C-alpha cells in the first residue's frame, strides 16, 4: 500500500481502491491533502491486471462454457483484479509520462 511522503500515513486498501477507480489523475492524501500521481510503472502493472478478465473470454469460448458459467468466472476474475490493484499502486509527487 502507498504511504504519504509528507505525513507518513499508510493508505488503506479501501482508500487505494477509491482513488484508482475514480479515474482522476491526482490522488489526495486523506490526512494532509497532498496531491500525488500514480507512477508510470504502477500504471503499466495495473493495466495488465485489468486485462485479466478480458483475456479469459477467448478461453470460455474455446471450452464452450455456458453463459451462467461465463458470468460467474468473469465476476470472479473482476473481483480478483480489484483486490490485487491496490497492492501494486505506487505514488509519486510528480506527474510522470506514460512512455
């Protein structure tokens, strides 16, 4: 989990999820209000994690799974990706380019 560089408070899992799914560039510390940005390496890693449920779709077609099975599998994979995303979140005080 990320830690605020100014006040030293460690962000909770729920705080990290809320900041990741808000789709804003800046992330504010709840304690001191300092603005942070997601690091480039963190953005790339989390992008790969988000692709996990999408990559499972061809597998479901290959094995000819029923529609309810596909929904359960996709829901399971989405929940796993959401739970893993905050573990790879790294923050920085400067905005880094993606490339």
